[in-house]
C-alpha cells in the first residue's frame, strides 16, 4: 500500500525506489528510538553501602560506576575501597558485619563521664581507670560526645568518628583542668595484633616495640601459643618510658611518650614481671608490675595517672591491663604491683550493666 502511494506521488520508477528505501530507513530509525518493548538497560544506584553496580545499555564494559567514580573489575579504586571494606555513612550497615567498640577512661583529672553516640546514651558513669566491655555497632560514621556524668551540657569532647567492621578502643586521655599540661583528647585504637593507630597515623616513631635482638620466646614460661601485648602511655606528667621484662634482655617498648601506643609484641603465654624505666636510663627501675598473659590473646596495658605527689588530682600512676577480645572479659585482674589492693567499679551501658573488672594497684608508692 505504501509502495502504491509513492508510485502515485513520485513519477519515474527509479525515483520511486529511492523514496521507498528512504522511507523504510526512516521507519527503522524511528522504531529503534521508540519506547515500546522491553529494554535491557539496567540502572542501579550505589551510595557507597552495598557495592551495587550501575550499567548502561546492557553493555558490559568491565567497569563499575560508583557515585561518579569508575573502578575496574579488579577492584581498583583511587577514592574508595572495595565493597567488602567500605565504611558506610551515618551508621548504615555494610556487608562486612559489625564493629566492636569500647571506651577507656584514662584522663586522671576528669570526673566520671557519660558517652553519647548520635545523641543517644552509649555509656554512663565511666570512671578513671575503667575500660568498658565491647559494644556492637554498625560500621559507619558517628557523632561521639563525652560529657561530665549526669551533666550532658558539660561537653569535653565532641567529634565524628568513623569505624569499620573491626575492634576499637576509644581512649579518653589528657587533662580537663585549666592548668592542663596535656589537653584532653581521644585516642582511637584498632584492637588486635596489628599496628595501633592514632587517627590516620601509625604510631611507630615514639612507641615502637623492640626486643633488643633478643627472641621474645626466651622470656617467661614457654607454653603453646603466644600472647600479644601493647602499651598505651596515658600519664600526662610522666616522661618517656620503656617497658622491660625483668631478668631478660627483652624490651617490650622503648621511648613511649604520652598519647602514643606501641605495636603489639608477641610473647609466650605465662607470668612476667615488667619493669617500668625511664627511656633515657634503662638501668634505673622505677617500679615493677606482675602480669599473667594467656596464649592467643591480645592485651593492652594502659599506663595512666600522675607520677608526682602534687598532681592536680588524687589519681596515682597505675597500669590497667585490658583484654582486646570482644568475647572475653575486658579487664584483667592478674596484674599486681606494690601492695595488692583492688576495687571493682562498674560501668553501665544503654542495654545492660557491664562489669569492667579490677584495676591494677598503683605502681608508684
């Protein structure tokens, strides 16, 4: 019918054939641009949480588009990590599971504190020298604020912190008084046998653990498996220190300065006497502490409190040994030094009471 119409409108056979071909081509073009029929275009969104791919036109180019960034199939991305390691925003769960977070109060002149996360109560009445149990949270970014216990308007810290699906200790250290020599701050540590981190930096310069060429397996009682131990310096008036294993040439940490954490050091499980010495005079033993560490268990030893007698608060220097394992009791009561006196204090979480164990007695008499 179309051909007959063209024959009447256009004289000459050749012209009619050309017009017919042109019309057919035009109809094919229009059909190709039409919206009828199913489309193989697949459109998705990726807000950085679930690794959803966005493709266009059903053509697999071997790349993913994520918020305007292009990554290859190999997972290379200059701006973000792969979906298995992404940090989700605003506390939204990603595919990697949950983070485990605890809080350590190591500020010697600060009162008991409450901790809020996104304006919701996270911990209450955390006192000096206590480390809370781990609490599961979704990986992501949170607004964390620390206030005087019972007085939410007296805020000593408020910042956004980002956590991934790992274990963390949020350590409050420094001083809150007007004459503070070390201002109040928060040290965020990743827990487990890895390098400790301060913010985005690895603390290796001032808190590097060494063994002075001595194999750590030569110290203490050898049993199956090793323990991992690190030291956090949280005493504002103590100078740089070193931590040695008594009776050996092994140094667990040297030149540890305030606000730094050492790397984990592997030692055989057993009981040890640790010596605290000045970093510049390792022959002078200031004090000792006895600790018992178990195989395949990571520990953090927090050195906190004041060394001097005329300190702003009556919180003498102590060492608090905490187990860096969400499935274990956080604080260890095996460490002793000087006259053994222990008190049990309790920190409460939003969900339930959480015993934080027994702090270690003062090291400096």
